[in-house]
C-alpha cells in the first residue's frame, strides 16, 4: 500500500563540453573571474555554480572557485542545463482523460504528478503533459490550467482549451459556483458533520506552510462523515473557496489531520493506525461540477478512488 509516487521527470540532454585555454591577459586572476571573461554568454552566478558542482576542470583536475590561473592552462567546462528551460516543453506523460471536447479537458490526476513547473519541479508536470496532448494550449495562460491540486492529491481537474472557456471558468471559480468534492481519510473519529470557516494564510514561522491566521484569506470547508473506523474517519469535503492546502489545513485545525500528510500531520501522524502505513496525504478530488462554457449546461464528473486509497480503507475496516 505504501507505494512511492511515480517519477514523472525526464532527463535533460547531456550538453557538450567547452574546451578553453587561459590567455596571458588572465594571468593572476581567480578561475571564476577568468571564466566570466572567457564565457560572457553565461552569468557569473551560473559559472560559479558549475564550479561548485564539479562541472569545471583545470589542467585535467577538478577546479576550485578561488584557484588562480597563470596563462596557458586548459579549462574544460561541462555546462549543466538550466532546469527552468524545460518548464514549458511538451513531454509524453500519460493522461487519464475523463472528458474532452473543443472547450474543456477533464483530467484525473494521479498522486505524485506536480501540476505546474516550479523550483525543484521544472519538468515532468501536468502542464508538460497537456502541451504534448494538445499543443494549442501553449497559447493559453498556464496551458489552460485554472486551478490546481497538490502533488500528492489525486483526482479531477478541469483545463480550458480556448481563451473563451478559460475566462468563463475563472469567473465561475471566482463566483464559487464550481462544485469540488473530495474524499479524505483523517485521524480520529469525527463525531458529526460540520463546517470549518477560518481564514488561511502563510504560517507565521514557516513560509512553506499554510495555517489558520487572523489576517488570512477567507476559507470555508464543509465536511460530512461517510464512514467511521476504530481510529480514523472517511469524510466527504466540499470546498466553497480554493485556498492553498485548504482541506489539509482546516482538518488539521480541528484535530483531525489527513492520514499520511507529511506537512500538517507530522512525520509520523499523531494517532495513526500503526498497521496502516500510507505514503501520501489521503485526499482525492472525487467530484467536479460546473457550467459548460459553450453549452451553458451543468455538467458533473466523478473519479473513483485510486487503488492506494481503496487499500487504505480496506485495511482500516479490517483493523476496526
């Protein structure tokens, strides 16, 4: 059950080495200073990074940043590709397409797939996959993506295929008329259905986390008990707003963090059923409903629980 998420990254091509000879006018300079003169097409910070990453050799030996040159030495530089250069390239990554027409694309995103390229994830994202599937999406903001799911959250997402559809979907999201329902498995026995109405913003002590904070943006999550187990509960959650990590933060704030959540549940989530390990936050976007931008009819889609969450529920039932 504790299966690591799939690796969607694609290896960048290996660049060709650059061979240089230190000219006499660079004699006495540090290596990094000489490289700035000899390779003006690269930034000083990029060259310094390559030296630190052992991408530069001086006289056939690994170079050091402050090493001096005296003229005549051979320098070999193996440029490391800038990962951001691959951010908006099409990549052949399988997509689970639930629905598609001229205006919309509904995708069932697997856990482990990042939605947008960014620091640490410049390739192997849903955006890269969409550009391969429908190259015209390159002309739309964020390749038509109008909302997101966390990397390790699975489930339904809508993607616009035209500028008109994109604008319409953004308006629907702003008007909170898009229905988004999630299935979440949390620690502890939740006593009754309820609503968390609490503003969310950046955590005051950890900028990579979100938290319930007084000056945050309004956020509302409604939850309904689906099934209780000995030490856990299956909830159906409905978002009225779409803040970053909203369900994860809200459920943690009421003492019922998601099973497997490495950020808001701790490395070893408190109250965890010991016999039921789970490798990601147990959260799945099960239902998506909206007004179709072209037909103006309300459409809805469902995505069944993925195998890992089905196995988790089966294990919880056995333990109960």
